[in-house]
C-alpha cells in the first residue's frame, strides 16, 4: 500500500510539473478566493475585537450599569446608593468623546472615574507601577489632568507633565498628563488605546455634565442570591428615568448595529471563492482530458476506479493545500488594507472604533484553509468521477468527452431550473433571516451558470452561418470550435459570467442606492445653511452646542428662519438604545418623505408639536410599528407612550430614528443643549455670502458652517466610502475570473495544437490564426457578457428588494443603468481577449511538423 501511494504521489507531482503553468494559475485562483474570504473575516474580526477591547476597558469588571436619559443621571443617586443602601461595589462614571489635537484631532474616549472606587472595577488604574499615589493627587484635587497609556504617549511624543489640548463641542481645554499606564498584559494595553482617564469631577466640567453622571457601574452577579437581592433593592430606589441593565446587554446591542454590514461583506467574499471553484474544475478537467491515454492505459493495466479517483483527488488536494496556504498568507496582508475600509465604514455609520492592528485569530486562518480545500475537492469531484468511471477504451478518445458534455448540457439546464425554483422558495421565506436569502442568491447565480453550456451550443448553431457570411471561413470556424470544446469553454464562459454578473448586480444596487440617497437628500436638506460641532462619533452631529448661538445666528443679515435640532441616544428596556432626534418644526416638510402619515403634512406637524412622534422606515421595520401605533419611551418623568403619526424615509441610520418636537423633548428630559442649527435665508440673499457672515458671527467657536451643497457632498462622500470596500471585492472577483479564462484558453489551445497546426499547413496564414484566436476569445467574452446581463439584473433586484430590506430596512428605488451593463460587457470581452493573447502567441512559436507529429 505504501509503495502504491508513493507511486501515485510521484506520478501526480510529475503530472503537475508538466502542466506547471496551469497548476500555477489554479493555485493563484484558489489563493485569491481564499484570500478575499480570509481578509474580510480578519477585517471584521479586528473591528469587533477593537470594539470589545475598548468596551471592556471602559466596563472593566462591572456586571451591570445604571443608565439614565440623554442628560445622564443625577449624581445624588450615587450618594444615595452608597449611604442609604450601603452599596460599596459601585462606581460613578462620566464618559464622552473628545478630540485631541496632539493625536491629529482624532476622537478619543474621555473616561471620568473616582480613583477611590475604581480598584474592584478597573484595577489597572490603581495597580500600575507608573501611577503611584503621589501622581494621582492631581486627579484627586480636581485639576484638569489625564492619565493615558504609555503606548499612546510614545506614539504622539508626549511625556509626563506635558499638556494636551482637548475639544468638545465648541469648547477647548488644556489638560496635563499626570500618569502613564503600562499594564503588564498586552490585552489591557490594547484595550486602553484611545482612552483618556481623568477624575469624575474634571470630566463633568469638560463634558458640560456638572452634577450629572453618564452611568453607575455595579458588580452584582445575578447567579448569586445575595447579588440578586442587591439588584432588587437598587431597582426599588431608582428614579423614573434610570434603567438597570447588564453590561453584556449594552455592549451587545451596540455591536449588533454593524452585524448586517459585516455579514454582507462575508457573503460577497464567498462569491470570489465560488469563481475560484470554477477555475479548479476547469484545471482538473483539463488534467483529465490531457492525460486520457495515460489514464486509459492505467485502467487497462489494472488500476481500479477507486485508484484513479484517488489519484485525481490527491492532485487536487495538493493544489488546494498550496493555494489555500498562499491564500491565507495573502489574506493576512490584504486584511491590513481592508481593515481600514471596514473601520472607516463602521465609524461613519455606527460607532467609533480604533483598529491599530489586525487581529489574526487561528480560527479564521483554519476556516480559510478548510474552505479552500473543501472548495477544491468539491470542484474536482466531477472530473475525478468521470476519469474513474470512463471505460479504458473511452479514455483514449477525446470525442467521448465532448459528446458527453453535449448530452449533459440539457440536463444542466434542467438543474438550473431546479436551482431557480429552490432559490425562489428561499428568497420568499417568511423570515428576516439573511442566511437563507444569501443561499438563494448563490442558487440563482449557479442556476444561470448551469444554463451556460446549452446557450453556447445555441450560439454556435446560430452564429456560425451568420459570422461565416460576414467574416468568411474564420467566422464559421470560431463558433464551432467553441462548441466542439464545450467541456472547457462552457466552464470558462460560466466563470467569467458569474464574476461579471456579480459586478453588474453590485454596481446596479450601488447606483440605485446612490440615486435614492440623492433624491432623499434633495427632499430632506431643504435649509440653506447648516451649523454643527465637529462630529465625534459616527456620522451624526451629536456634539453639544450652546442654544444661545441660535440668537446670534438669527441676527445675521439674510437669515430668515433658524431651526434647532438635538440628536441623542436614549435607553429603552424593551427596544435597547434608540436614536432620538428632536427638531423645531418651523418649515413644512416634503410630503414625499413619508411612507405613511396621519393626515396631511400640516396635520402631522401639529401632532408632533403636541407630543406625537414620527419614526424612520428602518425603525418601523426593525420594531414592527407603523402609523397609529404607540411608542414607549422612558423619560425623566417616567415611561410615556407617544402616538406614532408618521413613518418617513431615512438613509442616515439603519438602526432607525425617532423624531419628536424639540419643545416636547425638553419637557421630558432636562437637556438644554443643541446639536445643530438649520437656517433658511431670505429669498433675495446670496447663500454663500450668508454662510460667510454666519461664520464671521461665530468666530472663535468650534463649529462647522456648511451650505446645503457642501453638506450634500459630504453625505455622498460618506456613502461612497461605505461602498469602497464593495467595489474592491468586485475587482478581486473579476481578477479571479480573468485567471480562470486564461487557464481555460491555455488549456484549449494546447489541446488544439495539432488541429491548428494542420490548419496552418493547409494554408491558414498567421494573420488568420490571430483573427481566429481573437474571434474565439471575443465570442466567449461577448457570450459571458450577454449572459451576465440577466444574471446581474436578477442579482441586483434580489440585493435591492430582499437582502437590503432584511439587512437594513431601507426602500431603494430600483433603476436600470445601461452604462453599468455596457461597462460589464466591455470588461468581459476585454478580459477574454487579453487572456487569449498568450496562448495565441505560444501557438505562433510552434514548429508545424513537430506540432502535427506530437499531439
């Protein structure tokens, strides 16, 4: 047995070496597919790990949090819990995002703590050898001082005693560095990246929260009877606006915001691996076809079917292992660039996360290896089975392979119909789950691919006489050649079609989404000038502004109306964290913004001013509410149920938005701050001039003054950044397909060496040979391009109406861009022609006598 295995491996290695260029292309194809999957997984994992580390550095060992409304908690609640209830395992926390000039104005988390209460929660502050008690004195004295990690300080060139400059809202502050944290374990060091620690009183002054706390941390394990009893006593004394929640629930609710985005990336990356499977199938099929006399001889000499199957599968396993290993290594390198795009998107849309390094969990690498190997073996199963089951005499004849391919073509078309039916059922599954929808997408793509061989035969029958009349003998030969080599050309065309159709589907979806967002911005951004503080987290203007700025803005010449708005996050016991936007509704809204509403726009405005709310489409979708329902909100006056009088289109936050009147908001929460101002100019005013005068009137304030056009361009820039990673994955899928076409054409031309040499011998000129090769490859690319149209359009419709809806709850106005279709067609034709240049050049170098004698 050992001798037999050694013989098989020696034979396989020699066979792979003889076809080394095709073997290299197969390895590269599977490596790229694996690399894309690994890179996306690593980018997602790195962002998730960075978020977890940041959260744990803030949460520490706390098991529960007491949280309040937008203005936080009254600090007297903390005093009451310690004195009246005798709670000792509690700690006050004030936190918020600030910008630090010394770090390039990057947003960082300012964490205000009580050093005396911190030891049970965040022991690194009390036990670090670089923060002895004498260095904590400035924090305890309430001076504007901070402690940060040594790695952060070294990165910015900051030392003990240096001053750093913080920005929060319109305010600037100077604080002194009084301590450098250098925890012993790397986990805590990474967790402290981007965190500034200060005294709770200092944080209150810097963040404008005098007398208020962001939350109160608790350590009270619920599985302990004593801990559960403590929690019940604490709940009994909480004010109406306070909510006791677990630390894990809070972190998980925020982390889930980006879950759909990351799942979409993972599904798109798997498409690249599917294209790589076509390439492996193509390579192994050629391996079987090229060695058919040898395989037939082996069968005639007594090698069993199982032996032949194991031989082919072993070669594929070797290619899969090498390709997967290279793919994992390249995926780690690719992830370093991809993580930047993922992090930017998460920061734009969800929450601030700082990723300084790519986390490389072994499970991701093992998953990539396993996917590559399994995909390779799955793609090789059919060629290996055919090699094992074909009678010895049949392996000697090339025609048998093509006759079988023609017989199989109608059956494959039937398989395509079955795949369509199964996929339709999955896509219509009455669920919001994304996995069945993505399986349906793969089924649709593979269903169209299954039709490709049949359509190649139809093209040959119709195209041969037509091209013959137009181009002569070369025109008649080219379509027939493609059909006669169906076992190879069918797969090459299908692989290219899949990659190009994915490109079309994603491009159409992105174009439709962008057009929808542009129209939504036209309806939403009705004001002429917008004023806000620099955004600290995500893509919303949530940093506070002094409401007195509104009077200064209203006094500027050319300003007719000023509307203030406040963006905050509030906690709900049932719905989790909610994004609440309170606005002054002074000007009428566009009726086209509403999906449903209770009466006219004026009626809705009157109801909102009276205390009703309207919610965004994603919010209504996620929580199953609509016009006429009520929404329970926990206010500082207690829980209130507010009527929902409208549902509106919104593409700024996929977690959803609740919109209410600013006066009603202030009546329920003690929060005087403003997040932004929208101003309307007088009819005869020059908007740019008014914006300049507003900027001058607010000189010295840290504010952004942007015209309607500027803000619109900024919003679209965020949109384009969001889909930058999607376009990168599109490109990689096309590269994998190009390699597949190149592999197929090289194999095809090598197989046809004797045939083409014979044509040359009977009078085919080199010029005609070039024309024949270019025409064949061009026809293959054109057929792939044409077939990619219905596939891509179907894929785009699924992405728009099913995947996007289930992921984010948005309604996208689907539009068919002919530009995207023709661009994809051109890419397919160009890729096929370019891929055929080398095989054609190689044929031109052959000596005719040698080529005819040796097949």
